[in-house]
């Protein structure tokens, strides 16, 4: 473990001015956040009902009616507030800030006298507080409230929301813990743990860190488990009886967390838990927690992650399955799970300083996180397949969880605001700093003010990545501060050289996936110029990934590509990539708002001679063709149609059917 944790600059010090990312961030600020606010208030007629704000009004006794929605419906508002807070750090919006202040006041009025805050139990089961930790999501909901309040305080300086969640956190600390008379248990859905660490870092009140550590330590360590004991209590009932068959591995309580060597169970829960383990491991200098994190990360990325940076293969339990079980047409790959993977990766990088973690964060962000939203900002995916045939999805109910197109809102709406908070908080991923080193983690054009131990430097990044690999980093250092620049060298390529403004090569040392310059007093306006090779590559999967046997995926830089029916017609399963053929990137201004397509030589299996037959001896006739692939993150923005990431591949073909 590094003695000094890397930190991200404040979001207010990061300005993103990037062709690829700015359009998404602008979309969130100008369209997505206002749209989601309307949905939360049930003012979008053709979207699924939310009732989120109305629930708070009922809990505050300012409206009448029944609770509506999932037991964790409050978190939709919390994540919206967190996303808005990050957005306000980058660009003020008085109208949305006013709406945020109003909903924060409403949340405060819905809070109970002892600090308890959860509209489901306040309205639906006022005597059922903390009675079903496995399914009730009270601590999960509290965690998202705390995260939102911390972000809002940092963005605006207003402390009303922060005071609300401190009362909530105090209520939790008074209710849970090892002391006699308290509840000796942990939540079924992790989230409170990482939130309490955030609150500790903001307030420096150690009881919040201790509470987070308690929840981690007790998970999977009890015999009998509190989850078993609570089911014996009078009046207990299942909130989600359809998940009753799932074991404790689905909530990561099957064994103590330090003994968990393989990612298991519900993917989002797991990755929120691992994120908290990384946070607590650092703050408490607990190497056993960090060792577990390293092992779990390597297991996920080595045997359980899809090429698009998504995780969680199974719909039943939204969970990890066994190693190399990575199906393409019925995988789950929840958007929130990729958000959580990016969160975990960033935390591990900040502790370890190893570029492999940022490689994975980049993959998740550029592919599945972005793919979870439409280019108009008002339609969303919960599940992210790698292969779609719409007719099959509509006819085969075993594929009911996979949608052929995004929806305007979702009955379980965790993903839309999770995407929003990730994109408005993107600045947390781009740069990191310690006392004397500036780290450039992601190649995103923009500017940043960085506070090192001896003073402040300003950095500017110019690039058209991921469409072009040229990068120029300019550092203004008018105070004459000695510093080192550390630039991530992606694990999938190699940077040939770095040159200065004068054209001379800059001496660098390679360490853990980063190129480090020497620590020195650089000129007042130093330039560091290099290129990330972005040649399209046909990638294959491990031989044990049965779903991808004999297939290849097109990858260029951080972007995974796919074929769509809009460009290549139907029956994409008949396409065979030519491994020895031409494959070239072409930027097309009129394609999906401007993006780089990849054109590749291929064959298509002919249907000639198949009339009236379903099976016959192998006598395939292949017809030469050229296919167009587009970034996976942009699929399904031109209407419903087939899509495929993994394609059959061969190097040579000789027609022997004549």
C-alpha cells in the first residue's frame, strides 16, 4: 500500500473541453437532469411512474395517499441531487439549484425526530424499521442520501442537507454496533459503508469511519447470521419473495469479506462493497482488506468481465456466475454495475497507483456506462447485451430482461441517475495528485488547477482522443514548483516517446502503467507531447469463454465496436470477419453526431442452396463484403435493429462449392 493516497482535484478545478465527452456532459446538464426532475415529479406522461417526490410529501404529511414504487425509491432523488451537485461545481444553474434546495427542504421535513429517514417505512411500515436488513434497503438508501449531501455541500457550501444526513448517520450509529442493546447486523445491499467514509472525510468524525468498518467486519462473520435471526421475529415478511431462493453469496455474506477470493453474488452490491473495503482499508491501514480487494479485482477482470467493461452475467440475482461464463445475448450487465466497477477501479488506483485500475475504469466508462443512455439523454438501458436480435427478444420469454431499445424510464430506475452522477463527476477520474506529482489518468481535453505541496500548477490537455491518439499536455508553472508528471500508458498499447516543446525527447521511467518524468523545476510553460496508438484490433476471448469461441471483437483504443443492422442489414450472425483483411478507422461527421467508424473486410454466409433446409453438410458459400462497425456505446440510436459485438472470424477462405 502506498503511504500517501492519491486524490482527485476538486471538480470545480476541472474544466472539460472535449469533443467526445463534452456533448454527453452538456446533455446531462441541459437535458438529462431537467428531464429526470420531471420524471421524479411524474410529469412525463409516457414514462414509467416514479412517485419519488410524492412519497416525500406523504412522509412529511404534506400530501395524502399510499407509498408507490420500490422500497428504495428515495435513492432516485438522492442520486439526482448528487448528479446535480457535481454539475453545479462545473457550471452554475440557479433554476436547478433552486429546485434542489426545495427538495432538500422537503427531505428534511420528511425526516423523523430521531434522524431516521426512509419514506417507505415511514409511510408503509412505521413499526417495521430495521426489521428486514436483507431486503429493506434502509441503509442503502441512507448511503445515497449521505453521498448526495456531501456532494451538495462541497458544491454550494450550503449545509442544510449535510445536517440532515449527519442526524441520519447519528441515528444509524445509535442503532447499530457491537454494544449491548444495539442491532448486530449489516445491510443486505452495501452502500452505507462507502458513504460513511465520505462523511468521515468531510467531518473528520471518527464514529462514522468506525461504523463503516463495523458493517464490513460483521458481514459474513456471524453464526447464526442476523439475516437468519430477523426472519424469526414476529411480523417478518419478505419484501422480495421472488429472490428468497438466493443464498447469502448473493449479498456477499456467505463468508467474512477478507476470506472472499472470488467475486460472487449481486454485481452492484459486490462492487459497492469492494469500493468500501478499499476506502476503509486505506483509512484504517488495514492490509487484509486491501489484499482482498486486489484479489477480487484480479478475479473480476481476469474471468468475469465482459469486453465492454460490464459485469454480472445472470439475470436471476443480477449476479456474477462462474468463471468465463460470459454470454452475449442473455447477459445482464447492469449499467449500475459498470458504474460501480469504475468506482472500485478509481479507489484501487488511488491506493495503489497502478495504471491497470484506470484501464478498467476507462473501459467501463467509454462503453457500458455511456451505452446505458441514448444520445438524446432521455432513454436508458438497465441491461446491456452484446448481441441483439429483436424478433427473438419479443418471442422468447427467457430473454425478457433484455430490451431491444432503451426506455424513457424504468420501473427500477437506479441506472439513469447513476449515469448522470457519473458523467457530471467525470472530473474525479481524469487527474490525480499527491505532494509532488500530477497524474493524467484519462485523455480528455480540458484544463485543471492542481494544488501540490509547494504550490499550484495549471495543466491543459489538448487531444481528440479516442478518435485521434495525439495528446499535448501543457503545464503552466509560474511559481517555479518542482514536480513530476505521470501519464498513464494504457495496458493495451505502448507510447513510443514523449517530446518537449522544443522537439527533444523527454526522459521517462515506466512504473505500474505510468510514464513518469523526473521531478524538477520545469519551464514556466512546459509541453509534453506523445501519441497513443489507436490501430483497430481484432480481439479474441480466452479459450474457456465458450460464447466467444471462434469469434473476434473489433476494438480501437478504449472503444469496443459493434455491427448494427442500420449499416449492415439483417442476419449479422452470417458475417465472418477476415482476420487477414483490411480494417481501417474512418471519421464520419454525419454518423451518430460525428464519430469514428471502423470499416473491415469480411464475408457473409450465402443463403443460396438452403431453400427448404434447416441443416445440411458443411458446404458454406461465403460472399466477400465490407462491414461498418460503430462504437458500442452509441448503438440503438437509429431505431430498433440487430446488433452484435462478437463476430465469427477466419483468415482465409477458398470457395470449394463450385
